[in-house]
């Protein structure tokens, strides 16, 4: 008898073929990666229900529209993505709610998830230590487990030239509302000590003429291959962190490609960086500025960190994520 593991989510229209698309966020990439990895186990039946227009029905892997749920089809495990209300759509004895955000009790109630949460009694799946600590006991009353995610295999399998020294290019690949303003303030000071440095940021963002004079450039947010090439041609990633960041896939992608990261450690960013091994954890604004200048201007410091990062490559993939998830499911 095959074990049935079903996922349900309703964020936006996408399916597993959109993994390389720049139009989906980290939570959607996570769902695609974990569903595909689980489907390699032929003792499992994996079904994903969401708002997709294109349905897929393979041997043991199904990606289906949420409207086509069969009320008589009962899985062994049901995992709802982000929204507790989705758990009422499928009958299942063992239900889980995978959270991708910091969600205060007030927001949980405002989103009208409390009644469904109490009715379905799901165990929470969280993505790290910070996420675990910030999840209220009232919204994780039925238990909570940490399940760190990983980068796509394309990042893991990409070749990295350990001796290559890129030009003085810093990159920020996170949303602009995640402390970009703080970063731009710091860049004003960084630019004085590294006048030939450039900072690439994600669109959408309205660059002023002054921003352009300071070497701030909007990167082309293209395919995954474009992102990998942008990271490989950068010298470091700058990401102050943000209280809403529960894992920060961008930081994990940088680490996998041996790109040092300078951060203030806000939110989960302190989990993504080992100080003086994979980057720098700054205690204040001045340290953030000075660590950045040091990495931009000193090739030896940069190469030393890059070599340390190379030793940590391939330390976690979706093979590991799936093993950990199956252990959580079986122990529940």
C-alpha cells in the first residue's frame, strides 16, 4: 500500500514546470522542489492542489487544480501551505500547516484562520530557529517542528572557480521592503572608500540620478540561470536581514555559490551566516559598512572567505529536506 502525501496551497497560479521562473517566490519554489523530490520514492503518491491551469498526472505524481479535489480521496498526510483554512478541504487524520512567515496571533485571527486551526489541529512546520522562537504557543498549540529548506539542485551543481576574483560588485537579491533603505544609507559611506564598487539590486525600484551616480544598478530579474550568473559575477551579497525573514533563500543561494554575505543578522539571517567563515555578522551600522569595504577592497580577505565557503558546499539539499520531512510525518 503506497503512502499518500498531499499538499494544498492557494497563493498564485503556478505548477512544477515554473521552478525556473522569476515570477514565483521562495515558498512556491520550496513546494515544487519538495514535491518533485518526494515523487522519486515510488512507495509514495504525491499530489499537489493549487490554482494551476495546467494539470499533470504521472505515475505517482499529480499536480492538480484545487477545484478538482475528490472528497473520497483521503491521504495519509495533508500539508497545507501557509493558510489553515485550506486544511478543511481534504479529509485526513494527520494534518500539518507549513508556515512561511512570522505570523502574530492578531494576524492569524484577522486572516480568519483560528477556527480552522482548532478544528484541524495541525502540527506546524517551521523553517528555522528564529521561526520556531517567534511562533506563538497559541498558533502552534498542536506542536511545531523545524524543517530547514535548501537551494535548488541547480545552485548545488553549478561549478565555482575558487580562485576567481570578481570585480567590486555587491548584490542584493531580496525584496526592497526588506531593509533596502538601510542598505542604501550604508552604501553612501561604502562608496567613499570603494569608489569603483557597484551595487546591484532587484526591481522594481525607482533609481534616482543620484543613485545611478553612486553605482547602484537595477539587475535584470530574469531566469534562474541569470540569477546564478549574477551571483557568480558578484564579490559579495549584502543583506541586512529583516524581522519578516524566516529562512532567506537568497542568502542560502549565495552561500551555495561561495558568495560571502554581510548582514546585521535581523530575522533569520543570523542563522545563514557563520561569522568570519561564510561572511560577517555586523553588530551595528559602522561594522556593516566596514566589513563591506574590507571585502570589496582586499582580495586576500575575499579569497580566504571564499575558500571557507567552498568547504561548506553541498551541505544540504532537498534530499536531506525530504528525509527530515518523512521523519517528522512518521513520528507524528
